[in-house]
C-alpha cells in the first residue's frame, strides 16, 4: 500500500480508501466484515461512510452501513484506522434520516451523535458536509440556476464555528467538504482564515475518466490551498469496469437501481469503449487503468473504491501496484479531448 497524509495534518492515510455505501443494500453484514478484513490486510487504513448510507438511500436501510462498520470496528484497534463519515444536507426526499436535515448546530450534533453510536466509536477522524445547503450544482447538475432569495453565504462562519466546537470537544478530529464547488471551497477557506478558525482539509467529489470536471477549477484550489481530493465514483458507478459495454447485467447496480444512471449515457459508453481499447493496448485491464489514473493525480489525497464482490475488491486494491507512463497518459488525454466529461 502507498500512503499520504491528510492535508495540514500528520494523519497518515492509505492512497486507497474503502468506500462502503453498498453495505446494507448490496452487501450483508458478513460480506461487509469480509471486505473490511481484507482491506486492512492489504494496508488500507482509511474507511469512508455516511449517515444516509446504504445507497440508494431509503428509510429501511438508512444507517445500516455505519452499523455494519460499527459491529466490526468494536473489535479493531481504533487508533490504527481513519474513519470518515458525513452529515446530510437538506433534501425533502430524505426527511426520514432526521427531521432537521442541514447544518445548524442542533442538526449537526444530532447527526454526529447518531453516527458515533452506530459506529461504536468515541470520535470521527474526518467529518464531512455531504452536500451544500445553499443553491449549488452537485450530483451531476450542470446548469446553475440563480436564486435571489438564497442568502446562505452568510452561514459559512456559523457552520465553521459548529465544526470547530466539535473538534475542541474531541468528537471529531478534522472536517471536510463533499460535492462542493470551487466558490464554496474558497468561501470556507477564506472565512476560516479571517475568523481564525480551523479549516476544512479535504473535498470528496466525483472524479474519473468520465468526469474530470474537478480539473476545471477545483484542482487548482486543491494544489494552491492544500486541500486534498477524495475521489469518489472513480469507476463511475461501475461503468468503467467495462461490464456495461455489451448490455446491462441483470444483477448490476444500474439494473437494480435505474435511478443511479448518472454515468449510463450513450456518450459515456462510447468513451468507455475507447478507454477499454486503450487499456488492452497497454496490457492493462480497464478498472485498474481507471483507478490508477486517479491515484496519480497531483491534487489527489485518496481514491475511494467500492465493490460488491471480493473479486472486485481484490482487483481494485491491486491498482496500487500499477503505474501509467507518459505515453498512456497522453493517449487518455487524447480521448478526453474528443469526449470531454461525457458524464456529470
């Protein structure tokens, strides 16, 4: 395994982070524990979850992912692991999580306390705001719609003050952002600096061969402001595994959950075929090429992988031993130039 540190901290994390959103939906508790055991045996010490998981979110499975991790975590050496989770932002369709979704102090405290209980731990290493409260583009939305009544920009200080309190109380060690925009990240950093408050240290956003929009503005923020990317969906919900090139398998995520078709477009499949052909040309398999591409980016802190089977997990973790040369990276860019960001 290869390691780095969470920016501005001395907290060492594996370059591959185990994503867990399938635990409780596509994976049983026993399977979750098997994945966790295998991951740490391969040197992974970084585990990511969220209060709303399993995915797709629904009342019957909400919180199950954290519970499965918690029943495993209680038998581990806690200090050796870095646990990240998230507090949900407002969304009318997710009111079953908590009636007071959002980032008020009361909402964050309730969410955190429930996560701590489910995870069976006294603290969270990295606590993340799952998506913005304000009007913004996230979860694949491209067209920004302005809202003259949205005055949320006045709340950055308030949210930072709450998160700083939780650090001081020892309930969280650090905090980060997720599904954020360049403007939002800079406002948090600017406010933290001006108010002498602790700052967010990471951004968990989508990044893959099919969605490199992070490079447009956020990559520069990551490098110049030292706030690292935790890349989620590096295989684009499995599309970059190549398994959808000849149709949709009956037991696949997109077949089971059509609402998760964010990367399931004709243009995305055309680009995927080109990437698959390129990987074959260089004697690589597509998912390992796709994951290694993420791992090698200068603005990346860790790539979040996920799997529903042990074979997938082993293959994905194995990407840590793969390297892409300059010729291959240029050929990837050539495909990107013809098919720029085909999936949001």
